[in-house]
């Protein structure tokens, strides 16, 4: 496996600073409810983005676009702390273009999927967990491959690249009350992605 796990990469103080950075992002780019292509069924996770591009999903499909789907405004910049993380761990000579922000309340799940809407898979996906612990599942590059489950706690970072860049993954559940980082509870996941070839 070329999934690299960096437990507690962000210590409590840095986690708090990241939450403050995200507060500023959310003021400019409010959370929206993504919907499944075709059916329009809402996801249980709420999302927003920062960076030159953001990932959105609606009845017309999944895509990256430079503006917020509801306000029409460009996405805010990726906080420096996250750019620094990317440059330390991603191992590519270019920056990320999108940072997808997912907010999980109690009972939120994210089905097994691949991150494959990018136009390049040469850069890894760098994922940061904040708040309540998630039960994360990761498998192989086919839906049928065996999966394993692991817990992602606040401050943990995982980097999936190389052979695992297209590994199926998802969130089985959130362990409510496992962290006091977020005043209202729940979990935030940030994924930094490169979208265009370099
Ligand atoms: O919340 C997570 O840890 C994973 C999020 C994810 O897979 C995604 O946004 O594509
Ligand atoms: Fe994903």
C-alpha cells in the first residue's frame, strides 16, 4: 500500500489554527449540499472548497469548477498552513488546485468511491481530519477488492498516492463526541488535490 498515515500530524494548537482558517473560508464560501448525478438525491455530507478549483456534484454530474455553485463567487484561497503541508508530503513540484472541505454531522456516511474526477493522478490526495474520529474504509482499485477499516482522529493526515491513488475509500461512520475540537461536534475532512496535469 502506498497510503501514508501521519498520525497527529497537526497537534491541538495547529488543529485550532486550522479551524480558524476554515472559519474564514466558510464565511466566503458557505457549505452547500451536494447532490447525486441524475437522481438529485442529496449527500448527507455538506461541502465547500477553497483553491482555484472546487469539486461540486449536482444533477448534471461531478466536476471541478472555479466558482461556488450557489453564490457564483470564486473559491477563497487555500490557507497557507495547508499549502505548507502539501509541499511537505505530496512529493510533486506543483501546488494543489482544490481543497474540498467536507462536514460530517452525526450519522453522516460517505459511500465507497474513487477520487477520479481529476485530470491527473500523478499527485496524491492529501487528506486532513479534524474533530470527531471517523471510521474510514479503504480497499483496492476495484470495487470488489478487499477493504480494511481504520480510524482517523483529529489531526491525522493520510496521503494516498502511487498505486493507491485510485483506491476505493469511504467513511462508514463518525464517532460522535470523540473530540472537543469543534464546538458543535462532528468532523471536518479536508482533501487537497491536484486537478490539471503538470
Ligand atoms: O472524509 C474523508 O476522510 C474522506 C473524504 C473523501 O473521500 C472525499 O472527499 O472524496
Ligand atoms: Fe474521496
